[in-house]
C-alpha cells in the first residue's frame, strides 16, 4: 500500500472519527432531550389533572361540610325547643310513671322521620341497658370515643358526635313494637338537661337528637360518579403517540378511565407513587420499553398514569440522525476524493527523493569516484523553488548530500589516522609488556614460588611489577602504580622499572634503592607525575623479607593455618618521584613456612559495582582467608574472577595488578599438597 493511499485512508478515517461521535452524541442527546421534554410534559399534565381532582374534592368536601353544619344547627335548634318545652311544662315537678309517660309523649312530638330524639338515662346505660335509639355505653363515635366518655366530659352547651348505628333496630320496652327508622351513619347532639353545671352527673339525664348522614354519602358517591364520567370523557379524547395511553386507576390498580385498547405495563410503581406522590419508571411492554409516570391523588385514592413508548418519543431524533448520516457520508466521500487528488500532486517530490535515496544506498563509497557522483545525485532535479515543507525538504536533502560527502572524506581521514594510532598503541602495549617479566616467569625453587597478574584499563597502563634474582641470590620483588592512565603513565612506568632494576641489582637495599629512584624520577619529571612503589628483597632459605613502601597499598600475608591475614603496615616514606631529598626507611619481616604474601594496586580494592560500592580491603582479606591454601597463580586468578563478578556490568575504572609469592611448607608446599621427597630436593 502506497503512502498516498494510506494518507487518503487516514484522512477518510479522521473525518469519519470526527463525524461519528458528533452524530452519535447528537442522536443520544437528542433522544435524551426528547425524553426529558416528554417527562416535563407528562408532569405538567399530571399536575393539571391532580389539581383538577383536588379542586373537585375540595368542592365535594365544602358542600359536605356545609350540609353537616346546617344539620348541626338544625339539631341544636330541635334540642333547644325540646328543652324549652320540657321546662315550660315543669316536668321536674312530676314524679313516677306519670312523668315518664309525659316525657315519652313529648319526645314523640319532636321525633320525626328526619330527626330522632330521646332522653338518655346514664344509670340505665351504666347498668348495661340499651336506649330507644340503640345507644349503649360501649357505642363509639367516628373518633372511637365510647359513649360514657362523651357523657362524662359533656360540656354545658352540648357536644356533637358521628355515631355508627344499625339500620333498623327494635327499641327495647316498646309496647307497640315500633322500629327505629334511623339509618347509619348518624350525627348525634348530646345536651344535658341540667344547664346550670358544666357537665352531667352520672344520675343526670341527657337529651339526644340524631339525624342520618347517609344521604350525604349518597350525594358524594353521585358526585364522584359524575366526576369519574367526566374523567372518562376527557381521558378518552386524549392520545399520547400511537401506542401511548392515559389512564385513571383505583386504589387496587384497576382501570377507571382511559387506556383504550392499549395494555398497561406490568409492575407500575404504584406504591412509590403512594409514598411520594409521584413516580416514574421505564417498563417493558409489547411495543418496547415505555416511559411511565404515575401520580397519586390522596383525596380520591386514585392513580393517574401516563405512558408512551421510548421508540416513539425518540422517533424525531432518529429521523434527524438518518438525515445527518446521509449528509455526512456524502461529505466524507467528497473529502476523501479531494484529499487523494491533493496528495497525488503533493507527494510526487517524495517519490523523487525516494529514488535518489535508493540510488545513494546502492553506491559503493570505497570507489574513488563515488563522492564525485554523489553530490550531483542529491542536488539535481529536486523542487528547490517550492516554499512549502517539500521545498524545505528538497533543500535540506541537497545540503545533506554536500555535508555527507564532506563528512565521508573526513571520516576516511580520521579512520586512517585511528587505524595508524591503534597500530602504534598495540605496538606500545607489546613493548610495555615485553619490559615486564612474564607473569609466571619466577622459577619455583625451594623456598620461593611467585606469580604476577596485570590487566590494564586501557591499551597501555601505568601499573608495574617485577621480580628477578639479585647477585647475592635473593629474590627482588617490585610493584607500583603510576598516577594517570594511558601513554604518559606507560612511559613513566617504563622508566621506573628500569631504575628499580638498576638500583636493586647494584646491591642496594630496598630503602636505598627507593631513595635513588625517587631522586632520579624527581629530577626528570616535568609533568609532576608520581608512583606508589613497594620494593622487597626476599631470602628463600631463611624467609627473611627486607622491604620499603613508598605510599603503596599495604601488603597482606596469609598462612595455611586458621590465623587471620596480617598486614605489613610499615610505610617507608611518601610517594616516589614528587619530593626531592627524601630518605626512605627500610623494614624487615619473615615469612613462615606455608605463608603467602600478596602485593596489589588500588585497582583491586577500589573496584566498584553498579551501585558505586568499593570492593574494599575487608572483602579482600575475607577472600584470602577462604582461599588461604591456593598457590600464587591460582590465588590471583580467583581474586580477579571475584572482582569481575562483583563489578558486574560496571566498566573497569583502573589498572588491576597483583603479585603473590609464598614460602612453601615442607609437608604441603604453597597451598598444594606436595610430596615430601620433592621438597627434600632443595
């Protein structure tokens, strides 16, 4: 697939990615907006219907309250007339059965089909009796107050109560067998005959007047029926979308009005609407998910339900989405075609640059004519005059060709010089290593076994070691570390080795030799270089070791027993080659049979791992203790391997040089089990 095709596809994909989310969000937000608007519309309709029902209920309640108030006034007037009649006839002066018959006739005069009256005797009721109108002490009013409690707290001007009485009741003691025509519920008015007190004593009589309230319930039921019929007419004329519905439900969820041929969704949130007044839910139905809003009218214990399918609510946003998709698809196709045409024209110079780059990759720069051919190849035929990015790329490419040719010429010259320098350094390394004796060049004779190790950090280094036999038969040992690295340190090291050999071979002791070497180096040291130096003369027969230490690392001596390593901690003087007229002091020690002496430079103890932690003298002494029985050559190899493992991936920062020699034990030699007859050859 070519670059222009990829870019055209990228432009098409970018436009699609940009348009796609916009279309989706437009559809999503449009649908949600339509649903929220319908929720608000439904809520407004429900609120209007709820206010209509509340207004109707308040009208019914007001008419009922007015009717009850009128009947209260009527009962009070009726009772007042009866009391006045009883007072005018002086009933209180009459006694016995004559009095009872007179009261009964007076009650009959005031008793009518609408209002029933009687005179209560609390003593008879307290004894378990039943009044002519069916009242007893256990009779309760609508507030669940028992009759005896009402009579006990009866005020002087009387009290009203709504009583639940049987529809037809045979009056006890009625000789004519008359029946009460009073129907339930009834409004009762209790008035004490003795108006001089605030209440009635248990022995006092109470006048009772009752009238039926059932006709008010009938009127209320008729009003509710008319209201329900009006709701049916109104809901029947309302329509919500094609499959929406508006319904009025009773307290049990049965449809009272509306609904039409549609079926209400199951599990309507009626209980939530009863608790909160309003509830909404999205419920499944045969026409898909439906948005359902439920309002509860506490006055009539009815529910108003409005529901509509979400698909029909979202229909306008879906239609808008399809139109937008059609328009966007056309725009995407047009944009892709225009992008493809522009890319074809714009990418022609890139094809030319690609061909030139391929030709450049095929060139053989080892050919002498390659550089001459390269500059025209990378500069000719490019659109240098264009002012856009491709023009800048062409000019940069041409400049790169000229710079590349110059860099290749310089690189060839530098490579030739580097190869010549590497050859010279290799020769210098060979010369330097030729100055020093071979690492295993010390002869293993009775009383002496030695080995050396040197690993420079660069091609040439500044560390030195030496061992040879002096004229008096002793073994001369030398180890040093020149300051600095590279060629200067190597030259200074070569001069130091030469001076040391001359001084020790002249019969001088180590201190005198170090003093002479210091004087010679200081006199011919324009670079102010110095060397840390350890010189020793070892007698293989007696194990005597005469040495001088000029600022060098302290040697370690380990035996083949369990004793820890000991340190030759005497310093003869300062660094060698810096200060004139320095007299170095000589020291002596004695190697016991089976002891090994290790000389080393600071490249051993200052080796660092990846965490920049030094190897250190304590780790070196512990390693010597674990390998105390190893011969010198094996010991040096083990130490270097441990240094390499400790250093890990951290590069070597300094030259590593070591020299180890030992005085063999008659029974075991230097760490290796030697036969006793071999030792006896000494």
